[in-house]
C-alpha cells in the first residue's frame, strides 16, 4: 500500500499542473516577487558554462530557463519530481524550447540517487514539503563536487508570529491539507540545521518579511576533514 500523504500530494499537484505556471505567479501571496527570488536563487548557484545541475522537485521546470542561460548547451540539468503531471508540463517546456540537455526523473526526492560530482543542486518552493528534507540535503551534499553549491529557496513561518496567524497565512498558500503537520515540523529549521551540518560557508537570508528564505552552502573539498569550511 502506498503512503497516503504522498498520494494526496501527487493528487493535489496533478490537479494544479496544467495551470501551475499561471497560478504560481501568485505564490506564496500576491505581491511576492517570485521571479526575482527565483533568479536570486539561481545566481546563488554560481553557475558556469558546462555545469551540471540537479533541480530537486522541479515541478513544471520554471527554473530551467534561468539555469539554461547560465550553463549553456554544454551543461546538463536533471529535473526530479514526484508528480507525473508536473513532469509532463516540464517536458512540454523542454520541447517548446528545443533544449536537448535536460533529463527528467520521476522519483521521490528522498529516494533519488544523485549523480556523482554534480556542480550544483537547487530546490525551490518544494523541499519543505519533503518530510525527509534533511536526508535529501545530506545525499545531495555527498554528491556535490568540491565547492559545488546547494541552494534552497522555500517558505517559512515568520519568527515571532502568533501561532494562529502563522496558521492562517500558511493555510492560504499551502496546497495540501497537512498544514498543521508542516507548521509543527518547522521544516525550515530542519533544512537550516542540515545545511549547516553538511555544507561549508552557509548563508541564510530571510525574504519577504520572514515568510521565505534563501539558503546556500558549498560542498566540501576532498582534502577538508571538517564540514564547516574551517580549514579553508
Ligand atoms: C510548489 S511546487 C514547486 C515546483 C518548482 N520547484 C517551482 O519552483 O515552481 C512543489 C513540487 O514539489 C514536488 N514534490 C513534493 N514532494 C516531493 C517529493 N517527496 N519528491 C519529489 N518531488 C516532490 C511536487 O510534485 C511539486 O511539483
């Protein structure tokens, strides 16, 4: 028997997939500069021509044009997502743009086998939905090339927000019913702690009144025997 939470999530995104590119412009709230934040996240990857990038929970591939611009035709993107219908939209985007350097993998991020020596890993508005987000960060960090970048852009509840207000705000933006679980789990804290543990030079920036964050860290070089960049 499948995992009911995962199945509910897949069903939710199956319904959203066709119109996701339009509806997500209002995500997480009207006025939120989503495209600008996406661009910021891609810039934080520090990409160069020819780099390989994994986009975890890539959805319909809204990050692909920004990544393609940085890596060019000699680079490579692997887009991973759980929901077939979101990947179908991503495939349409790939064909419309004539990109031949992107492969899509339908997989749970928690079980995805990262390619070795990948130059960069990105996840936008998705990792906090994965209960095993700490494991995903660890698996990715282990696969990153030395100095490669792991970047997460996602939502959070602002600090010092009364519980009821956080609940109301996030209920408006979260697409699935497990909102209480999401608030209780405080995944942004889990993500921050895991990135601190697994990566060097972690930067953490709160966005849009603390309702979102951009986190970026670097993979350790083989000669490092600590995870905090203290030897560099
Ligand atoms: C809000 S959308 C974000 C999509 C895309 N990253 C973006 O920025 O537009 C969340 C995506 O996460 C995917 N997702 C959720 N849980 C996942 C998991 N455990 N493994 C892989 N993908 C997952 C969903 O299928 C959906 O496409």
